């Protein structure tokens, strides 16, 4: 129950940040992705199973409000949540460099999957053209955010013990 | 065994997402758009709040340096200038071109004056490859689906979803957008389609024998009745002739700077 409440609060915060902070960024600008960060961090902290579940739920919510196709973000964020949890199982948890690398990899995977699915459902042109500037910039933003969360988390844990 | 379990779990979720995509992508599948139009209110409120807060903060900073009255006067003059610029670049140029052509045919056709309603861009959707923007007027302000959106520089797109106080505009950069266009100089007809991240559009179905050149202006053709005739869309920046293909590969750079969309107009005929 407590976990569900935490999930609801964090998802609401991520959505509010997406709509308010990211919603002001125009077309053609790189943007941070708070929903992706939430899924990556959740998967990292709680493992692949919860990462997958949270990714699916958050993605589906995003699809309901913003996507032309239900299941589009759910698909990519499920993969991201799974990957994040899977990486965490295989590496040393407290290593910030690995978290940043995982975030970067997840951002690319998300961008690539969205492009591929958009292409498959005739919403956009071939995939390779998309793996460009914007995905890279967004990945950098996401890494920056992940670093910030890692620092805050470290500070928080330090205070707790 | 554990690895198998993981894979089954993952594939299950991916399959579920994929089935949702297939069903919602079908004609008459899941009514996602209808549901969204009904439950969009909280997001609309958030977007409006962000927009107003941003506007308020910007105003506050400017007011420290400038007189408020001057600012208001400036805003109104800018809007008026943008409207005039739009008319000059799109409407009048097309009138001159049409006039010359029609004179030759000894026929005269009366053009309708476009009624422009000023709107502002309130937000952009999160985590989206799709090139859409949200504007500050909706159902309550009599916005309707398929109304055309322009700015001083030319065609921006058309309204695809209408909420109580906001509307969603599909820009011409989006690959789902298709606009009937005409080369202003040669009068060759084509379909303009967006190319998303590349920030350009392409012309489709332009025959290889068309005598187009780089730098030619492309305007809306009015064919289909959705977009009024003569609105500037962009300039031809790249032409590629493939001897094995019937149609030319033509790239059009939009006249609108989509990186900086602020004040727009909705055309109400």
C-alpha cells in the first residue's frame, strides 16, 4: 500500500514536471524526460520486475494523455524499466558512473524504440535518421538529472544512518 | 529457469503494449481520442497554469525596466504587424499572382478575406516525437477540428483535437500532416508531408517533368478545401531527380520557425 502511494506521488510529480517544465520547451529543443528518469531510477532501486511494471504503468498514462497510439510509450518504458533493473542486478549499485551509463543507454533505447514503433505504425520515416541530435541531447539531460537524483539520494541516505 | 521467467514476463508486457497499439491504431478501435477529450481537464489546467506563470514572470521582469503601458501598446502593435505581415507574405502575394493569371483568362474571381483569431502557444507535449503544440483557445472559444493555424511567417498546421480551453495543433512538420500545395511560380501541384526531426518537409507526387527550381516558393493549393489557397508554406531547398522513379524527391524548408512559436492565428472563414 505504501509502495503504491509512493508510486502515485512520484508519478504525479513526474507528470507535473513534464507538463510544466518540459511543456515550455519548443519544437526542435532537447528536453529532459522526467517519466523516463522515474522508470530508470525505480528499476535501479527496486529491480527488473518493478521496473517493468512501473514502466508499463507510467508509459500507459503518458499514452492516454499525449500519444496518438495507446501502448507506444508503455512498450518503450517497459523495456527501459526492465533494462535498468537488469543492469543494476549485474553491477555495483553505488557506482554513479554506471548509473549514468545505464541512464544514457535507457534514453537511447527509449528513443530508438519510439522511432521504430512510430515507423512501423506509419507515423514517421525510417529509424536511423532519428538517432540524431535530439536523442543525444535528451540523453545528456537525463544523465544530468540522474546524477542529481543520485547525489540527493546519497545525501538523504547519509542523513538517515 | 529464472532467466526464462524474466523473459516470459518481459515478453508478456511487450505483447500487451503491442496489442494495445494494434487495437488503438485500427479504424474504430479504442476511442483514445474521445476519452482524452473528456479527461484532459487536469493537464489543461496545469498547462494553462504554467503558461500564465511564465507570462507573469516574464512580465514582471520586463516591468522592472519598462513602463507597463508601453508594453501593452507594443504587444498590440506586434500582433497587428504580424497579421499585416501574414497578409502581405501570403495573401497579397497570392492575390497578385492570381490576378495576373486571371487577367489573362479575362475572368475575375472574388477572394474571401481571411478572418484571423489571435491565439498563443501554451505548451508542447512531453516525450514526443510528434510535432504538435497546444494553443490557448478551445471549444469555449468556438475552436473546431481542422481549423487552420498560421503565424506571420506562414502555415503552422491545423487543429486536430479540441478541449474546453485549449486545442491541439498538428504542425506541418509532423509526418502525419499532409497539405495540398502548389509551386507559386510554375503552378505544379503536390502534397507536402512533414519530416519531423529533420525540421523540413517533402513534396510528394511531383512528376519528374515539373520545371521547379531551388528557391521556388510553395503555397497552399486550396485543393481539398481544408487549407485556404495561397498561404506560404516554405521554399524549395533541395531537388533530386531519380531516373528510375516517376516522381521527384523535393525538400521544402518551412517558412515558419518552429523553434520559436509564440503568437499564432487561427483562420476562421
